[in-house]
C-alpha cells in the first residue's frame, strides 16, 4: 500500500513484508521456533526497519517541505 503511494519502492515493500512472518512467528510460535533462525533474522529486520523509517521520513519531508532528505 505505501509503495503504491510512493513512500518506498515495490522491491522494498516485498522485502519488509517478510518481517511480518517473523513477527507472527514470535507472537504465535515462539516456544516452537528455531531460535538460531530467529537470531539470524534479527539483523535483517533491524536493517529493514531502519530503512523503513528513512523512507517515511523522506516522504513526509517532501510532502511537507518539498525537500528530499536522501538518495534512495
């Protein structure tokens, strides 16, 4: 949805969607999850969330001030 509004590119939307699966695993199946897989996924999720915030900040800045904050 946000990719359709131009907040971030489609490829990023697909990438960050994978973190929803990790969230569901953590919430619903934490005790049965392979903790080594969870641990390996955390760095990717943190990078994606940082990128998400940067995309949203840039989008809001352009909408409010006509200023582009980055070269994404």
